[in-house]
C-alpha cells in the first residue's frame, strides 16, 4: 500500500485501477534494526518518498506533531504497537494502554495535517487479538488477515500465496468487505476485491447500495445525475433519492467519481443538475481469478490459520490498525 502512495502507482479500488498521486510516507519502527528495514525496502523498490524513524515510541506525541507539520506526510505506518510502546506506563490489557492511539485519532487533522495511519499489532500465538479491547475501539477500521487453506484458495480460484483480509469494524459501514492480498515474485502485493461466492448472501446495506451505484456508473460510462439514478430499475426508486445523493457525495469525496459539465441538451433552464462519471479503468481478468473445476477430494483438509488484526482507513483522517501474527 505504501508503495502505491510513495511512487504514485494506480491502485485497485473495487476492481478498477484508480490513479494515486505521489505522496509521502512516514514509517515509525520499533521492531527492526534500521539497516535491515532500509535494505528490505530497497530490495522491493519501495524506498522512494519514505522516511524511516527507528526506535519510535508512542509517547512522543509532540515530536510526531512537529514532524507532521513540517513534512505533511500522507501515510503514517507504526510498526508495531508493541514495539513502539516501551515507555507506556500501562500494560497492554489496561484500557489506558490505548490512550496514545485515541489521541492520534481524535487530533488527526487538527494538531497535525490530516493523514491515514496504519498501526501494525501482533496477535497471540493462538491467533487471537492481544491486549485491551480499547485498542480496537479507538481505530476507525479493524482488518483481519488470514492465510487461506488449500481448500479455500481453490474454491475462490486463488493461488496459495494469497491472504484474505476482512473488514471487521468500520465507521464507514464497510463491515464484512473482503480483499485479497497476493504476494508477487518481487515480494510486493497485489490488492484486489475478494471473489464473491455463488451462495453468498449480501445484505442491502447503505454501503452495498453505494457500491451498486459505482458499479453501474462503471458499466455504463455516460454522465449520470440524481434523477437518472432515481429512475433506474435496479438502484433507483423515489424512496432511495436521499441515499443516492449520499452515495454520490461519498463517492466524489473518495475520488471514485468526478463531476462533469452539464451535457448538451440536458439543461432546460433553472438550476442545472450535477452530472458525474466514474473514474479509473477496468482491470483485465487474470487466469487466477477464473474458477476452476478441481476435485475437492484431492485437496488437503488441514487448515493452517494465520490471523492478523488491522485497523485503518484509506481515506484521509482515518485510523486503521494492522495486526500481523508473530511466526517463530
């Protein structure tokens, strides 16, 4: 993720490539030696526009504010919560342990320029969340990552080097959304939406309706206004006008759609309607995304579970925590 931001690479957002402007990344490390970390970043070509600060501590809020005010970083990665809390007077099962996180969340965009913050937090050896629940409560989103079993990977048409990430908590109504992180040969990751299962039941939530509108605007690349969407057979209905306005405002704020000039013949006097179109371009389907008929009896049944806990948001002024299991 920080590779796309640091190098301005297009990002896969709900199945379409969306351009990402070049931004600056601040990596606050408390786990690794600086020399090893910089070497790892250089090997995978993600050392551009990334500032690394090692032996960081979550108690250094004033120093953090000064760095952010001076350099205006777009993404901050704290690796990890445990490694950057050596001077925390509370042990991790006390709710006070999460106070530095709460301060970062509440003052984001006020004490320092708005940014996205990822906090990596290791789970227990059993794959369970470690520490006080106040950690999860403080962040805007919590993501859970697990390694797919051979059965699950085959059913979803994925390779064995894929990880499934599920949004568990979200203040943006994204609970239950799933993403696939696939490790590539150069040790970077492709991120894409998880394939939908045929028997999967999706609830009609506000976020699902927003995504339905986005998918419609991507399929039919004409200019859309609120009236057009209200009159549409699938996403429309006069009872949905308010939710359509909300969805368009949300998608525009997320840079997934953009406002257009009023098309010729659409203006009939009075206050003109606003028209929008989707941005980005469609991704070609890869071979690994196609379902294949693999006899299930030939697949191993054992599941080796690896869990991760995450909390973050891709938009500005959001906080997410990312948990990665410690592996011996």
